[in-house]
């Protein structure tokens, strides 16, 4: 799956033209239903394995083809896809969304699938954890999820001050409790991110495996080279994702410019030029990155000048 570089690059919403591609797919075998003014449910049925994702409308509009980021992965694997779409950073906290999942439960919707995986990152990770309770036995893959934004529990998290006004205490509210009954939960986060680390601690349960992406930042998926996130999702769907498997996949991070930049920024902040040089040499021994080659040359020139 691929993601836009920054939320600042999301286009405005001039209308509903961006929904047309999903409507065409839904007309074949599925649906695209509005859930109040700021949410939609997109469902495409193509198999007995179901991937449930939570995505921003702004992101989908920015994607080529105006389809959810998970659509290509679901198609390649023959999976059905259920995508809950939100306009704005709503954390999917709306009575219309609660009611939608209540209807799925009443209709025994999830019983039609052999395997179900809820996936999300950040705010979407919160939503995936909160709503997995609607599908007992389903698995969940959560990247840097929030446990809640209720000030009395997570008042230390200053990243979503406006969203604190949302209701995190009623239906499907406290995400860690909602994961009880899940087949298994994998939670991936950067332990060096204080906020994400604190949220992860609230999720610690016997059915949860915590996996670390050191120097991966607050959006670990952006530090994974192309194809790695898809492999992680596929393994979670199959229920075969082990810490050893994840460590093997995460080793590919050295091919990710985003991860290398994050590591170098941290090292640079400590003024450790020699370590920057060692990291750059190791990275460049495996793959060419002109930007990092220039940075290494500049650091070596500084060493020579001062040496």
C-alpha cells in the first residue's frame, strides 16, 4: 500500500466526484453507503477473507484512481474489503459509525468470512482496535494506535487537542478493552516515540504481541520499504506473524530513505559525526542514494578539515 507524503498535500473536497470509482466497484458486488455527513462504508465482496481498514477521505481523493490504499492489496489476494472512510480527523467517533457496526453484528455479517483482519495506523489504528470487538475471533494489526484521547486517561498526549472534544467514553470507546475477544492483536510502534510508547503500554494484554520499529517514527508504515507492509498484513491475516518474522521483514528498513533520515536526524542531534558516517557507509554499501552520498561526502570533508 502507498500513502501521500503529508496530510498537508490532501486536496480540498469540491464535491463527491472522488466517490465515483468506488461506486463503480460497489455496483458490481458490494456497496458504498454514507454514514452521516463525514463517514462512508465501502464494501467490495470478492472472497471469504475480509480486510477491514479505516482511511481518510482526503487520502483516497489523493490516491491515483480514487480508491482506498488497501484496494490493490485486497484485489491481488482475492480478499473482500470493508473500508470505513472519514472526512477529517474524526477518529471514527460518531453515532452513525457505531450504529453501522451494530447493524453488522445484528446481521451476523462477519460470520460469512473465514478470516477477518482489522488494520489501521494512528487514528485509524484506534478505530481498528475499537471496532474489532464487533467480529469476535477476528485479528487486528495496529500501527502506533491511540488507546483513547479521553483527557483523564491520555492527558499527556498533546497531539490531538481538538479531537479531545470527541466522545471516547460511550460506545466502542476505550480501544484496549475492545480488543478482548480478538483472535490476536499485533501492535507495531516506535518505542522511542514517547506518546506512542505510552499508548502501547495501555494495550498490553495476553492476546497482544508488541513489535518495535525503532527509529520508525509516529507512522511506522512510512519507514517500511515498498512491499514490506503488504507482507506484514498478509502474515497477520494468515495468523502467522511472529516476532522473528517481523524482525526479518523490518531489517529491510535500511532500504527506506525515511527510516535512514529519521536515524540520522537523531544521531545528528547528539553531534555524533562518526556514527553518522558509519551509518551512511553501511546504508550505501547496500543501495545507492544520491542524497546520502552527498551527505557522506560532506561529513568526510568536515572530518578531513578538522582532522
